C-alpha cells in the first residue's frame, strides 16, 4: 500500500517506494509503446508506391526512436529535446503522435471535395 513514512513536510516531497514502482511501470509502458510505434512504421514501408504511407512510416519510426531515447533518459538527447524531460512535455508528445496516428488519412480520390477520408479497403 502507498503511504508516506512520516507526516513531516520534509519527507512528504520524497517519492515513496510505491510511487517509484508506478514511475518505473509508466516508463516501461512508454518504451513498449515506442517500440510498437517503430514496428508499425517499419511495416508501413511495405507499400512503397504510396508516398503518403511512406511519409507516415518515417514519422512513426523517427518519433518511436525519440520516445525510446526520452524514456531511457539519454542525457545528450534530453539536452536538445529538453521539453521531454518533464512528464507534461512527454505526455503532450504522446498525445500529439497518438492523435496523428488516429487520424491516418490519405487524400480523397474524389476531386470535387477537398476533404480527407480515412483509409478504406477499395478491394471489396
């Protein structure tokens, strides 16, 4: 169970053993998500005739490696990407890439509209 060792103010700022386990778990989950992002990006290179798909794949592979470096806390990397040092900055990056992945779109083949549609299986 997660309780503080003492109620004194100077000890309340230190993370407890339970909190450290939660932080470690979140880092492991983040590294697993980054690895999955890299795998999805590599699998996206199978369609080499679709420029949009290749651009998405490069995006996913590069951000996957960025997230792995951030979760591993590489000092030189965090020097250049200092916004990824904080939980807020890293979390906002995850939200950005996640929303980008959910909105995977390709241009609508209908020239009458200027909107984008999600990928559809046109072989049906």
